[in-house]
C-alpha cells in the first residue's frame, strides 16, 4: 500500500521513546518538512524494519547516547539512515550480523536480551522489496544502518 515513510518513522520513534528514555538515549529525526515521502510497500513490514534498526541503535548504545534517524529523498529513492554512537561492530563480525541467531560477543549480547533474529528479518523484508540493508561501523564510535525504498511517482497525464 501507499504511505508516507516520515509518518511511519514518527510512529516507530513514538513507540520506542520510553525504551530510549530509560537509558537516557536521545532519538533525533531529521527530514525536510516541506517534502512528502510517499512510497508503496508493505507498511507493517517496513514498520518492523525501522523498529528493529532503531531498537538496536538504542540497545547497543551507551547510556546517554544518541540515535539519529535521517530521511532523505532524491528523484527515485527515499533513503533512511539509522545512526548510533554506541559500541560499534568489529569488522570481522560485520558480514555475519544478518545471519539468523548471530550475535556479536555472546556474553555481552546475552545481558541485553534478544534472539539475534532482528537483522535477519530486516534483510529478508528488504530483499522482498527489491531493496537491501547496508551497514558501516567503527568500533567504539558507532554504526550506521541504511536502506532505500522507491519514491511513489505522481501520475502524469502528459505521458499519454
Ligand atoms: P533481536 O533483534 O532478535 O531481539 P539482537 O538485537 O541480538 O536480537 P539482531 O538485531 O539481529 O539481534 O542483531 C544481531 C547482532 O548485531 C546483535 O546481537 C549485536 O551484537 C549486533 N548489533 C546490531 N545492531 C547493532 C548496533 N546498532 N550497534 C552495535 N551492534 C549491533
Ligand atoms: Mg535486534
């Protein structure tokens, strides 16, 4: 269905605000208020993608950390970036975090709770949308997860 990604992200952030506040993590959302971010996709599934990414950015952050969600658009794609300034991911683990049940540093991850399924689901959902998840991370500095979805084109009668 057709929906505005900005509204969806606002809903996800609202849902996760309490979880963030408990850890004194600030979530900031950047987007151009004069724009719309319409896309056509499975809304519930894209909600889960954003929920997983933002919830990881909170969970693997340090107390008092920051999460930035950046929504941008060009002619054909909307891009969503979720940045945290948490612990980061070691380079040797980066390519494996999208595997089911894979968790970096088992003991530390275990205290945080979770199953190691979140990112596998994210990857699967985005692939079903002909999209993919990208990650870059610096150990001790933080991580950036990003993905894109197509811009819903307005119908142009001049085409005919
Ligand atoms: P679940 O999402 O199923 O509750 P999970 O968060 O452990 O559990 P994933 O979301 O798949 O599972 O993430 C896999 C692993 O990747 C995590 O255990 C964690 O080690 C690492 N990871 C994910 N996101 C981040 C992040 N933003 N910063 C640092 N490490 C991360
Ligand atoms: Mg997770």
